[in-house]
């Protein structure tokens, strides 16, 4: 009897915690999702050491708002950029997350702590190479329609790279 009661209780608890997938009419519309994405500058020496050509790593920054800064920059710089708006999605690029460099991993952890403080209810996404940025956002915040002709607020692209750390700054 105890076993059946435990199974029934477990089943009810699991059912109560299930999350319904949003229906198309409840998905956010164009310009209704704010994204704060950060990572390494595309021509940062750590990106190039990982084998990614700078021009490939720079591609996502042309299509979405990003703030990129190397580990040589203090976290206060990233925090200042994030402070001015609410973010529905936060993200960290693979250049930091996939690195085998201790400075990058520390920056990755610091970014996660910042995201928890600034947007504790916002999901954090991770890409698996420089070209999968949009995929990471679309899978957590699908939109109700194609917004190609109706972009939201352009929050721009900002790159902060210490002297001697980036071979070809993109801005």
C-alpha cells in the first residue's frame, strides 16, 4: 500500500510541475523580447586561439544586439551595459563558455552571477559556435510571426577590447 501511495504522490507532484508549451497566439510579437547577449570580441586573441576566424565569429553581431568584452575587462563594464534594461533572455557565447582558459571560465561564471542578480527570472542561453546565436534565442523565445520587416529596438553592438587583445576590432 505504501508503494502505491508513493507512486500516486509522485505522479501528482510531477503533473503539478509540468510546464505547458506556449500556443502561437500567446507567443510574443515583434519587438517584445529583449535579449542581452555577451561573449568575447570576434577578433579577441582567445577566439582566434580556439580556431574561429574573426569574420565568422563577428557574423552574429551583425544580426542581434551584443555586448562583447574580453576577460581583461572588469565585470563592472558588463554590469553597466546590462543595468539599463530588462532582459527576457540572457546569453553567453561559446567563446567564453567553451574555452580552456581560466580567465575565460572566470568571466563566464561572473556573467552567470550577474545574470542571476539582474534578471533572476530570465532564462540564460548558450550557443555552441559563433553561428548559432539566433537559434539559442529562438528556442527559448519563439515569436508569433516572422519579424524580418519589423525589428524591435536595436540595442546595437558594443565591443570592449583591451589594448593588444584584439587583432582587428570590428567597431
